[in-house]
C-alpha cells in the first residue's frame, strides 16, 4: 500500500465525495449538491480520485457519471486486514487481563463496616 493512497483519502472533501458515491453513480452536479463546494473544486477532487484509482467515469451523452472502483478499496481492506490481526490479539489479551482482574476483585473478602 502506497502512502499516496492515504494522502488521497486524507482530504476531507475527497472523503465526502467518496461517501456521496457509495450509493452509486452520480453526475458532477449531483456531487456538488452533496458536498457543497463549487463545481470546479469537485471536478479537481474527482480527477485526483480517478488518478489514484478510487473513481471511474462513464460518459453518458453530455454528462459524465462517476462511481467508485471497488478494486482500490479491496486493496485498502486487504492492507488493513494484515494489521487487524495485531490489534485483535492485543485486545484479546487486554480482555483476558481485565476478566482476571475482575474475578480477583470479586474473590477478595470485603471489609466489614463498623
């Protein structure tokens, strides 16, 4: 996984565009309405997303319809999955330690209050 993937998705406007495209294909003007920035800005961010492989474009008459490319997100998911094992193992150990501590606390005799 290249750093440029994270740099591409780190931009808040591009993340909004990705979210807008989750439901399917949209024309630029539809995306403009959803992210509330000027059309030239949306077009620039769409170009960056397209160059990074996250978005594809399909011409339909005078419109250009944009949609997400699943391959790039699948690569990102595969990369994250390799690291998920690390934190899941740590969380499992933390859960076990917490459970032991709670059992030890329950097993302690309580002091009588005068």
